[in-house]
C-alpha cells in the first residue's frame, strides 16, 4: 500500500514536468510545418513582369493585390539579367502601356502565357502578333466605366461653367471684381450627343439624365428599347444628325482604323457654334489640327479633352494656349478605388491564363 502511495506521489510530482516537456516537443513542429508549407506556396507562385512601382507605374497601394498571386519583378531589374529572369515570367501586367509588348521583349519570355492590360483600350497592343505566339491578351472592361463617366461629366461641367477660369480669378491677388467673361452656358436641359454607347457611354447617359438633358447617341449597334427608355436616349443612325443637334458631343469610342480621325474638319463644321466637344476616348479619334482651326475660328465654342495625341502634347502645341480648351492628362480612371479594381481584374485574368483556365476578359480576334 505504501508502495502504491509512493508511486502516485512521484507521478503527481512529475506530471507538470512531463506535460511541459510534451508541449515543447509537439507544439514547435506545427509552426515549422506551416512555415514549410508557406515557403512551398511562395516558391510555387508564378512570376509576373511589371513596369515599376512609382509615379509613372503602379501605385504602391495596389502591390498587395499582385503579390498575393505572383512574384513581381520590375522591368529595370529584369533587364539587368534577362537570361536569368526571362524563362520564369508567365505574365506581363501592363500599366499605362508599359512594359511595352514589343517583339524584342516577348522573344525573351519563352514561358509567357498572358499580357494582362490595365484599361479597356488595346490600340497599343499588336494582338494578332501576340496571340500568334500562343500568348493570351486581356483587358479590364467594366471596372473603369464609372470613373471615366464621372470624368466626362466633370469635363463637360467645368468647360460649360468655366470652373477652372473661375478658380484662377478667385485666387488671383489682383482680382477686385468678377468679370463677365466667366459667363458660361447652361447644362440643365441642353442636348447631349454620345458617340459610342458602350459601358462608359451608357454610364454617361445615366448621369446626364440627372441634368434633364436630352440624350442622343450614335453607336455601331442600337441598344435595346429597355436601355434607351431607362435613360431617355434617342438613337441617331446617322452621326451627322447627332452633330448638328447636340450642345455637347462626347466621344467614347475605342480607337480602331474605323474611328481614327472620326472627328475632322467636316464633322466639326456640322456642329453648332455654341457646341462643346468632350473627348474621353483616344486622342487620335480627333483630327487635332482641324480642332485647333475650329476653336480659333469660333466654329465650335469649346473643347474639353482628357486625351490627346501624343500624351503629353509638345509644350508648344497650339491646343495648350487656346483659352477655350480644357485639357487633363488622361486621368479618367485615376481614383484609388477604380485603380484597385483594375489591378484585381488584371490579376484575375493573369491567374486564369497561367492556370490554363478561361480568361474572363480575353481579347479574341474576330
């Protein structure tokens, strides 16, 4: 009996020590395994080539989205040793047309599976050539529509009501009175002509409805009756009719051989002398020489442009010195929320391509 009591006493004394020893032996193994798993997952992530993280490239606030699925390498670092890095790259995440998908670069990327472009326009990409290499091309439609439509309306309002000129006069230390030259034109109740009634064009129509604007539109394909009735839009099969009737003409088309120079001398001459041209599509959609002439002669009242060709314009370009022109530097999508959505869309496209899955926004040749 005394032996049994002694054994129990020894067991009770050793129990805390044994428990502590077991904890030390077993618990560390779990984090080690997890760490190994994390390291394996990190090693398995594919590589993506980007331009840079800077004022000219991606903002740092979106790098977390890319790094969640990819090892990223900047073009500058890549070019230091393309032989080492080239075979690893499976995706190009293109921002503001960079890294440029030129043959010299593509030929050094034997494992490339996708060029994921940030934005809708792909006029800077040779899609037939890229796809001939077995590489997919994708863009980010939809996610840019709201911000770009906001920008179009902002340009329209700023031009109509001379908001920038008003600000300059308000902050000028020499200002003692408000000049009558700040007299603008009415937006409410005016006629808006939208050329290109896709995602962005339709969003512009929705916004302009709040200003009780009469909405005309011209598009390759007429929208449904339900779409037209929802925003109160009327279809103009002939673009000339839209140009003649509109107080504001907004360009929202993709750049293509058919739309390059879409607005030239003839089209501008059809517009009202009180009309304003707003361009949020691409600079080459407008013949800029013709636009300068029309603005100088009073053929149209004003122009508000988020896009030009080239970008930026040469500092001595006549458009920069005309008092009836408002220009912003292609910032239609420049909001933090939209930029994050664009990058997420790019990454989703790239991840799908790398994994051999259908690419949500793949550009397919017609």
